[in-house]
C-alpha cells in the first residue's frame, strides 16, 4: 500500500533468481560489492537478520569521507520480503541521532522479491515521514542511485553464481 | 538492555497470571477497562496483533477532550513479550504526525511478562529518542500513571477471571 506523495518506488524485472537477490541483500560479503553506486563504496556492513536485529553500513565517498547508517530489521520473509527502518536502532530503540548533513531524512524500506520466469520482479519501496523528505531523497537521485545499485547487484550476483 | 538516561522502567510483581496480563494487553474489550488512569478513560482501542499491525487508542480527559494514539506492533511473543512503537504507523510506515501538544515525545515500549509463583513479574520499559523526551515523560507522571494503570489491570482481570 504505497502513498505516492510520501513514497519512492523502484520496480524492475532482473535476470537473476529471487534466491540470489536475497543473498545479495542479506550477506555482508555480497552487499559490500553492489550497495553503493561506484565510485562510492560500502566499506562496512553488519547484518543480524532477525526482527530487531542490526543493519549497519558505512558508505565512503570518492573523497574518503565516511557516512554511517544504522537501522533495524522489521520483517524478514526469506527470498521474498525484507523490511528495515532507520527510525529505530537495534532492539527497536528509537534512533538517537538527529537528522543532519549525514542523515537528511529517515525512512522505512521494503524490498519485495517475486519470481518472474527465470528471473525476479524486484520492487523497492521507500516510505518517508513527510513530503519534504521524499522530495529531498528524490532530488538526491533516488531512482538513479537505487537503479545503479541494482545493476551492480545483478552484475555481481551473475558473476558469483548460484553456488555461493 | 536498558539505557538509564533514555528509558523509563516500571517493574512489579502482580497477583494475576501471565496469561491474564497478556489478555489485558491484547484484547480491546479488556484494555479499555484499565489502560488509562481514571478519571481519564480509553474510549477506543484497535488491535491487530502481528508485527506491522495497528495499535490505536483514543484517551478521553475528564473534560471530554480526545487524545488519539497511533502505533505499530513490532514483536509479539504470546504471554511473554509485547513490543510496539509510535515512531511507526501500521505497515511500519514512518509516523506522519509531528510531536505537538498531543504527542510531546515518541517511544518504543516493551512489556515483559514472566511467571512468578502464581503471579507475574511485570516489566514495562519505555525507550525514548533523547534525554529531554524521557524527562518530559517522567515529569508527566510516568511512574504514577503506568503504576495506576497496572493496578486497574490487576483489579479488572481479577474480577474477570481466567474464563475470559
């Protein structure tokens, strides 16, 4: 149930299996390869895959500045659905940091993964607190950013293969 | 794992079973009887007991003013643990309302229910975003308020009995 004025949505058919998309999102050794559009990199990733568990990343800019992100998983349906938010810290604790230069908005993200032929129908829904946050996220390049990251996910997981 | 400067905690041994405490918290027809220290009343209660499900109440002041609360369940362990937050709306959507006169702070609440003899060790932990919110909640009478509500819970469930 999306709300157009508050949500950003990326929907794509990709040519990797739901199982590989799931691995890409839930294993740090994979996620680091694709999560941040190059030349940015993801230099740290911590995943505790249970409701209330930590989802933490550190993104590094081409200039070498680090941008930490701390969130908490909310719903986990293996190979189908992943939900997390940065409004809560691990253990569902209200996030302590204030929105600032490194965190201009907060959101809950829902990744939906559905079988589609031999590939996957991939839907990312990002829900914001207000219209201003949604607009800021869109202006920062949500569609390009999440789209490029998804391209990187597909390339990495295709190379890595089912055996991983 | 509590953080003293951010959390408020009420811990009590009560003389009703864990199962009755659970019913009191999870069934609207019970919750309305005890949730708000009298002469305040709880005039509406909506419960969808699953992660992401709605927890909504309306409290009415003695003067007849209504104060709505909207939140979302996060973790549900029957007869043992209940977690919800008002930082998120149903479906884990970031809460849209701004803190204001009706909502001076936001929180995640954890209710722990443990068997203790024929009764229950009852622990309510309320986690806040910052020290100021914790203090405001304490100054509004957290301990008296939640303690009185618990007294009302015990009285109501004792009267209602195990058969409900």
